C-alpha cells in the first residue's frame, strides 16, 4: 500500500530499550512495547518519532557506554 493511500491510524509505541515504532490503532502492541501517547496518521506518527528518537542506540548500550566513560 502506498503511504499516500494509507488512511489507517497508528499509535507510536516504544519498548524498554527506548526504540520507537508505529502500531495500528485497534491492535494491542506486541509484548514488550507500550503506547507512547501519540496517535495519528502514519506521517504524523513518523514525524513524532523523528523528533523524539534522536539517538538510535538502544538504551542499554547508551547506559553501558556512559558507565565506561
């Protein structure tokens, strides 16, 4: 399906490693993922992720690197 044709609504979801994704509204996120409080069309959700997910390294790696510094 082309992105322009996608009329579905999504939730932004985040996991314990602070990695983000989108998940269709009406479906429970997969185990280990929680809703991040943002809902909208695909473009809106992806724009939010671009804004908040600035360090793509998993949280565990960031913490490990910080502890070693």
